[in-house]
């Protein structure tokens, strides 16, 4: 780009996208203006409606233990209980209806936001054309203007400011800490309100002895703890819906949401455990423990079903504790599948009147689980597999062109020859711009399953055409690539944690080369490895060599590499980073079988139709069940009706949702067939980039504007690193993304917190983001 054009570009970047002057307004029809206004208005109406519903839903749970809440609930049941759906339908609509309504409204909101961004890009493009910008500038500014129109001074963000860096919760941001405190306050409020009601109620029983009064108080307390635990269970299933539209709505990926599931699970099981222990204590005092545990009443709760559900829940809880999970991960993985038994017997225990309270989030989880089941049935081709010198396996998997994902996405992988039950999560190591028909993952051999995979790949060198049957779930990740939202980036990786950052760097370099939206300008990569042979992972960046001269004036890329267990460069091993990889092509199970697009960032319209059809089917099945079976045959058993309610929930997803999934699958097959016809058959199976740039990080000259340093026998000094960044980058927002072990995350978060506390007015503001995924 010429210097004159560069000055024009710089001047126009910081002009408002919308200006009051007539000269700055792009020629646009009134219809276009009206359309943009309608999209913006619809977006804000949907956003306001969803917030209103969510606040009312949370307020409802706060009011439940109070006298006002009891009165309102009774009035609601009296007004709606006489309908076709009965009391269970009234409870479902009151407690689960709001979260289902938000899920349904989230789809049009996401679609409208995407449409609005597309129109803004077109508008920016027309604006630049009207200003007589040259084509190269127009290409590079097509979407960059949209980022800069909202450019604001650096400021703290509650979601990215680490407050707690050590302890049982790990690294906790200010927003997460506020959420934890609010939820604890909510539990304490419920406990206080229930206790106050119980005390007032006991005061009305003058004929009870002191012992009977104490037993009555314990009984009410145990019941109330169970009710509070059920509220926790209501929120517990939301974070584990991996492709849930709710987390796409608020842009929280699944790997972050699992933390909330762990926190809620511990709290819920603690409340349920105390709930059960109090009842056992009461029955022990009365001398009827065994008979009460085995009791199964038609009217009221079924104690035996509750005992089974609690026992299964406690088993799952024990195996999730860190000592057990780290010692035997497979035990944790398999016992966690007992959640089906836990939910079924919970429905039998509390019956049709109480179970609908938590039915909404469980229904959303069932929707997600069924889609994952359908996606995982498909075998995916392995285009190529190779074993790097450090023992890490790189798998290149086939995918359709229509499958969308971001550079910081991850997938769940199952290989039938290694285990039919185990699914393992891996970060994606390729950029979406690396190729239309493939996606790559790096898998380090650090456990039994990964070691078997490495041995299988190496074995294929001796026995060609070894078959590996692989299934994939995902990709999952942020709705938007948040690494593109920072002009200044620090990427901190430990060992194989470099994998997602290879995708990030590839994504940024491609964007710079092709003139696509790319905000990052200063990037610092900090990578700590145990041994120098791991540096061969850098060779997996496949980029056209012509890109490097083109980004020298657009991107400042630095890499600080630390080899912690070697004191000097191991010359006997040859050139670091240039080690050859053992490569093999594994025989695919079927010709061009790519990943399914059903889960993750799937098609919004199809996803919306799937949720709508399943929800309507659920309502229809409940109505038919009441009309043709429960009412005519006078079914009164609480447990049995609770089981039928759960059965309707699952059946609606399989029948009504399954019909949409079948149509979705046919549409996917037709799209894939069209893509297949358009592609050159002779190029199938080849990765789009043909040249792999291999770095000799010890001796080879770095590309323009790409500087490296390697330190042997040292660990990253984050105080020094962040101090240098503060001095050189000035008063800017700096996004820090960490992928590595918990100790690395804690070290980085602690330094960010320290830098934020003692920062001066001209220092950067650091934003902590963790990309580490652990179960």
C-alpha cells in the first residue's frame, strides 16, 4: 500500500461510521435504511424481552419461600389447574416456561445480529466506494471500520478481571465472583425465608410436645433443603448443554460453562446429602428407618425412589472429587453416565407436581444430547495422520464446507478401535481459513488412550491402510472469535497448550493477507515447554511463504520460548523445529465422510425449527396423555405420573425433533453432494495449503517483523514480561489468553491482578481469558 493511501486509510479509520455531514453518508435507498432500522429495533425488542423474562424468572424463585410467593403460586394453580394439562402443566408453564421462552427467542436474536453485521459491512463498503477509495483499501476496510466505529478508551471488564487466583474455584473473574456471591445469598435467603415460615407454622401447634416440635422442625428443614437443591438442579443442567443456544446468546463457550456446572453440582449434592441425612436422622429417632426408606406411596413422595436417586448422585459426586478423578479418570467418566438413573428416579421421587419445576433446563439438555447422539453416529474420514518427533499426533479430519467454527474451538473425539465409550476433548489447531474441507487437531500422548492412538499411527507405517473409525462432536466454542476483538494480544501456552494458538496465529496471518476483519496488531507469544523436541509443533503451521513479507508493516509478532528442562540447545538432535514427522494416510471408512453440522455452530434456522418442533411436540404429548389416559383412567399415582411426564419430554425430542433432524440431515447430504460436484475430484483428500513453512527456531532467520527468543533452563518471569509490555505498549487494552495447566493460569492471573492494582494512568489494562479445558 502506498504511503499516501496509508495516510488516507489511517485518517478514515478513526472517523465515525455514521456522520451528520451529507458528504459522509453513503448512497443508500430508503428501503435499506428502513431495513436496518427494523433489524436494530427487532434486536433491541428481543433483547429487552429476554432480559425481562429472565429477571421475572429469577424473582419467582426468590418469592417461592415467602408468604407472597405461596399466595401467588396458589392463585396461579387455581387459575390454570383446570385446563387440559392439569396441575403439572401449570407448574411447567410457571417455572420452566420462562427459560424455554428465552431459548426460543435467542434464535431470532442471533439471526438478526448476524444479518445486521452483514448489512453494516455492506454499508461500510458502500461508504468507502462513495469516498473513491481504491480497491485494496476497500478490501482491507470492508469490516475493519465496524470494529473501529466502537473504539473506546481502555477500560476494565468484570468478565476478564481476575479476582481469585488460588483456591478451590481456580481463577475467578470479578463477574464470576459476583455471580457466586449472589447465588450463595440466594441460597441463604431461601433457607432463611423457609425457616421463618416454619417457625411461624410451629407456633400454631400448641398441642405438640418439645420432642415432636423438634422433629417437625427437622422434617420441614429437610424438605426445604431438598427444594433449594432442586433449584440448584434447575441451573445445573444448563452449562452441560454443549451446543446450547443460551450460551451462544451470551457468548460463553462450553469449556468455561463446565466450571459453573462443577460449582452448582457440588452445592446441589451437598444440599441433597444433608436433605437425606436429616430424614434418616428423623426416622432413626422414630425407630422406623428401614420401613421408611423402602416406602413407596402413591400419593406424596416415594422414599425408595429418592433413596436410589440420592445413592446414585452421591456415587457420581464422589467420583468427581479431584483425588478420585485424577487417579482413575475412566471411573469418573463412566459413573457420570448414571445421570440418567439419577433423573429418572428423581422424577419418580418428587412426582408430577414438583418435577416440572426443573423440567425446562433438563429439556434443553435432552435437546442438546439428542443432537450430539445423532452427530456422533457418523464416521468421519481421517485425511491424514502424522506423528511429530515429540510424540504428538496430528489428525486432519474431513469436514463439509458449510461447517463453521472459530480458531479457539474444540471438538470431542471418539475412536472406536481404542474405546467405544470414551470421548476426549481437543482444541482445534487449524484456522477456518486454512481450508474448506478439513480441520486439524494435535493430540499429545500423555495417557493410556492417547498413547494407544500414537502407537496406532506409528503402526500404520509398518502395516499400511490401518483403519481407525473416528466420530466427532462439535466444534464448540465462542459465537464470535474473541481473539479478534483485541488490538494487542498476549498468548501464554504451556506444552501442548500451543495447539489453539497455532490456529489463532494462522487465523490472524490469513486475515491480514486477505484483507479480512483483523484487529490484532501487536502479538506476544509466551510458550513454555519441557524439552526442545516439542518445538516441532511449530512446523504444523501451514502458511503460504508469500504471506510474511506482506504483513511486516501490519503486524508485530514476537515469540518468547522457554525450554524448562534443558540447560542448552541439544545440537546432537539436529535443528530444532525441523524434525521430520512420521506421516501416514489412514484408510477412511467411507469415501469423503465429513463431520456433521448438527451440533456446535450449526445452522440457526434448522436449530430453531428443531427446538420449536420438540417444544410443541412436548405440549402436544402432554395434552394427549391427559386427555386419553390420565383423566379417563383416573391415574393418581404421583410417581407414575412423574415418570410419564419425563417420558413425554424424551419422546417429544425423539419423535418431533427427530423428524426435523432427518430433514436437516437430508439437507446436509444435498449440500455436501453439491459441494462434491463443484470440487475437482482429483484434488479431493488434499489439504488446501500445499506448502508447509518449517522453522529452524535456533538458527534460521525469522520472517520480517517476527522476532523470537529461546531460553533454556528457565521459566517465564511474568512480572518481567508484563512489565516490558506495560512499558512498550502504553495505555491500551491487552487481551491475555492462557492455555495450559492450572499453575500456569494462576501465575498469569496473579500477575495480571498485581499489574492492575498498581497500574499507572499510562499503563495497559490486561484482560484475562482462559482457554484451558478440563473435566
